[in-house]
């Protein structure tokens, strides 16, 4: 099973594009936080922020375009996809993207939405 669930804050306004045959895509950068803690020996481990690149397609992307803005709290369900490419130096690079195709909720003053 490939399922990702994230709750975080939108880091910047979504990047919206319409591609082949008017299909909408929305790229969203989401920050999640892991709280810090203290190890048994007293060492403090600080809070950690993780940035996630999300990609929405079709109808849910249109909803993201309409309702999601920088600073909104967002809950997303989707799957993790890994892609690779060769850079200009011939090195194979890997990217990871969370595909928010299944479900999204915005927790703000705006109405909640579902795919």
C-alpha cells in the first residue's frame, strides 16, 4: 500500500497550470512539524520542519486554485511518487512528490472541500 497523510501549513500560494486539453494542475509546498524532545541523557533535540512538494490534478487542483492560499492549514491524503532524471553533469537525481489525488481538507476561515 502506498498512502501518505499530511497535516501542515501551506508555504506559498499554489502554482496553477492548465495543461493538455485544459487539465488543471496545482503545486503546493506544505510544511509539517515534528516536535522536539529530550533524550534520556538530557540532550535537547529541536523541533524539525519538513517541506513537502504536493501535486494535485484535475478537479481537486481546481478546488486548490480556488480556496488554498499561503498560511492555510491543510490535510492531504495521497501517495508518494519517486522520479529520477539525469542532470547536465550526467548524475542521476531523484525527486519525491506527494500526489494529493485522493482527499484534501483546508482548515481555515474558508469552507472545507473534498475531492
